[in-house]
C-alpha cells in the first residue's frame, strides 16, 4: 500500500522560533496532500489542502501566514509553523490522496509530528 | 455541510466482548465512508471502508455496513482483544466541490482489559 512519512516525529522548540515539518509520499506521486491538526483527545481538524505547483487552500479560521505550506514536488509537502507559541503545541498529521483514487476518495496518513513549544 | 457523529467514549470492555461503535453521518450526494484506527503515539491507519450503499467493509475481524436509509456506518467486532485498544475514527469522504476532503467524527477511545 501507499506509504507516507513525516519528519521529524517529535520536535521541541522555543517560543518565537519557526519549525518545518516534512511530509513525503514514499512510493507514489501525490499531487494533493492534506495537513491536519489534532488536539489531545480530540478529532482531526483539517488545516489546509496542499496542491503541487500551486498555492495551498486553507480552511476557514486557519492563518495562512502562520502555517506556511509548500508543495514543491510530487513527493514532498512542508508545513512551517512560523513564530511558534505554546498554543501551537499539537500533533500535526499529513495525508496524501490515493494515487489510483478511482473515486474511492481514500487518503493515506503519515505517522504524525508532535510539536511542543516552550 | 457534511458531518459525522460518533458515540461518546471512552468504551471499556473485557477481552472477547462484543464491540459496537455507532457512527452516523450527514452528507449530500453519495459519500464514501471509512473507519480509521489510531494506536497510541501513532498516525491514523485505514481499518475498513465502503464506497456505496449496502457495501460491507471488513478487516481484522471488524465490520461495518454502509446503511443509506439510516445514514449509518456502525463498527462491530465479535470478540475484541487487548491489542484492539486504540482510538477509532469514523470518516466521510464527500463528492462535489469537497471531493478529496475527509470529515472526521470526534473519535472513540476503546480500552480492552484482559
């Protein structure tokens, strides 16, 4: 099956710094990737849709200048949390569309990145 | 808009007990339905899926049937194991202008005791 990786798996940073999280599709090309945020014991909240070669589409209420998304190649999307603050601490998960979608509308998820801002 | 509602958790069972986690949805058109499982500290894994009404998804002893008449996709397993302890998410994949996006339920924590 399709495999999606994320790096790093865990990051701790100081308030005010920027953090970059990478999402890679390892054995397929993904024109569309998604970024989610998960709070403790809560569901996943879609933050944005990352489109290869074009600007990301952000969900309502998500600050695009705060969460920068770049999808420079068919196998890599990055999420940069700029000027991170403690309230940005969360579990960030990416996913990629099934390349042979055929209307199944299925996504493959990365293992997630735990961000802690001190 | 689209929405997914799961039964409130947490659910605590003894090993070999029967499991049901209810899931109902609201959507326009003909969505695909999914159950994802998240083990502690990990990302989501697809457990099973169904793409049209009356389809039954099954995997690892878990089953769910796409019921359009009741807009439901309840997850069941006849005999749970300790290793099934995880968080379970029901999700909907819509069509139309929202094609490709998933809408998740709030998740149900399952704990299975020996």
